[in-house]
C-alpha cells in the first residue's frame, strides 16, 4: 500500500510538472533568457529592449529593433540583467525587417547569449515576450502565433514596409526590440509594433514580430541591408472611401498608392496620390503583399513595369519604376 501511494504521488508530481511546463517555460529557461536580455538607453532615455546573441564565428552582438534609434548615428548604453552597463553602437541594420545589430564592448562576453530558432512556429504555438514593458524591469508576457505567414506593415522611419508575422499577445509601451522566445528559450522574433485597436484603444492585442530568418541573416552578414522600396504606402481598393471607388471602373482591383513620398521611385515615375496600380510585371494585383513580395524578390535598383489607373480618367497607362533601398533613406 505504501509503495502504491509513493507511486501515485510520483505520478501526480510528474503530471503536475508536465502540465506547468506545457503552459509555460521551465524556471531554469526563464532565468537563462532573463540573463541574456538587455535594455537599450539612448541619450539617457530608455528606448526598448533586446538580447545578447553570437554569430557562427563567436562574435557577440545585441539584437534589437531599428526604430528604437532615432537615426543611424545614435550610440547607446546597453544594460544587462545584473545592471551592468556597456557602451554600444549600430553595426548593421535591416529596415525591411526593423532590425538593428549593435556592436558591444568585449567586456560583455562574460554574459550568456541566446540562439535563434530555425523558423516561425506554427499557428497557436506559445511564445513569450521578454522586454522592459511599461518602464519596468524585463517582464515576461505570454502570447501565441496568430499568423505564421509573412505580412507587411508601413514603417515611418523608412516610408516603406516591414516584413513580419503576427502574434496574439499584448505588447505595451517599450517592448519594442524585446525578444519573443519559444519554450526552449530560442529567439523566434523581435517585437517591432502592434496593431492599433478601436478608437481610444492603444492596442488590438496583435503584435508584429520580425522573423528569425531575418535575424540570423543580419547577425551573420553584419552588413547594412538594401531592402527594396517604392516610396509609397498601398491600400487594397476595397478599403477606399465610396467617393474614390465611384471614380474607378466597376470591378477594379488593385492597390491605391497613398501617400507617395517626394523624390522616391513612384514619385519619379510620375504617379500621383490615389493612383491605382492594377498589375506589376504583367501580374494582376489584389493584395498589398503581392506587390511587395515581387519587388523584394529582386535587389534594390531593379526595374518593374506597372499598369496604373488614375481615378476619374479613362483607360490605364504603363510606367516603369526602379526601386531604391529603404536604408539609404534613413537619416
């Protein structure tokens, strides 16, 4: 009878531990991730979070979000979990994924680093955000993958688009640059933004997260990216006001360009605000990601043929546009 009780107690304890880990992360993993997270301070102000990482050659960096920096000339102080401070500066960045790689003092080599996951987890997979939310020390916020596919969101710093995936999880102020990790403590993404909620709500509960493939690529190359851009924001036709739709031929599908930024590719090609791009390289367009994926499939400086409609005018016209890079426009 005693042996049976012991066996039952052991089974209950084992089941409880499995249940706890199924809902979250082992305590040892939480401690390890905490010890690798950092705060980013610029000109004495807390701007966001990040983490210590290494490339395949063993060189240490800090990975964070590019928009934490007001311009690429900013230097910063990196504060690790034990409150030690280190000087750091931008080494490389990728505005197409809102990523920044920081060169940090060699003295930081005594601190642990985190590895990068191989891919974006599947939908509903549990993730955890480690960042200095609400100006507190690093908090652990839970979430799950809402859409593992690549999406694109406009980015003010470059007047272009960021490639990301969606996480269902609240990301308060100053979580920018904070890491999203899986249960094993591997970095699966960098927090860069959140979808705005209804009027008066700062967040919809959906976070935008830069993918692990882009993080790995930046760490290994340690070079400033050249993310192709067109110099405009795009909106599916069916999102437009009724007055604009009434000026288009019935059944028109495509992307409305609004705004178009001065001295950027579409402006140089002669497009105006609210022009509608209905095809690129002969392929019809319905959704924003179709156009951005096409221009990003080739290096910056590539030329594309667009078919364009101007609201209120008959017929379409063909224009050629040559992409620039988002990074060259960051000042």
